[in-house]
C-alpha cells in the first residue's frame, strides 16, 4: 500500500543521542509532504484528463464506425437503386418494343384487310357494270325489234349472258 501524505506527517522516528536535527528533519518531511501531495494531485488530474480524453476517443471512434457503416449502407442503397433503375429501364424498353411490334402488326393486318376489301369491291363493280350494260343493251334491242318473238329470244339471250357472267366471276 503506497504512502499517503498523512503517513509521512505522522511518522515518528526514534530518538538517539547524536541523532539528526529534529527541526531540519521536520522541515525536510514537510517539504516531502508538500511535494508528495502535489504529485498525488497531479496524478489525479492526469487520470481525470486521461479518462476524459479516453471517453472522447471512444465517442469519436463510435462516430467513425457509425459513419463508415452509414457510408457503406448508402453506397449499397445507391448501387441497388442504380441496378433497379437499369432493370426498370430494360423492362420499359422491352414493353415499348412489344407495343411497337403489336402496333405494326395490327397496321399490316388492317392494310391487308382493306386491300382485300378494295379488290372485292372492284370485282363487284365490274360485275354490276357488265349486268347493267347487258340490261341496257337488251332494252335497246326491245325498242328496235317489234314483236313478241324477238322479245322471247332476247330474254333467253340475257339469261345466257348472266349465266356466263356468273361463271366468269
């Protein structure tokens, strides 16, 4: 157990003849006590300062660790957002391509359908004109021919032409 200033102060030495000068020894001990107390005070102050500095160091170490973890988490989150954005962009592009293909295919299909309808209408118009021409010609012949016999012959000719027209188309 270390000495305390009180131990030094209360220390009694045995007296002998021809011993040391008691006042001088007491003065020296008083000086030792003062110096020893100063060293103890300084040691306590340094210990206190050391604890304070250690607490600050621990605090800053915790802050550093937290910041490092935060930076890592932020970087991971940024990477994840970047990857998700790339994936989403790819999906959007694929969806747009699908829609474009669908629109083009629908347009081609409609174009083919309209083309077929136009051809069908041309055929029907041609048939209508041929029939109408035959009818007009028959009516002109009726006006030119007198008699029922010619009319019957003409009627038969019209029927034959209509059959021929139907066979053609």
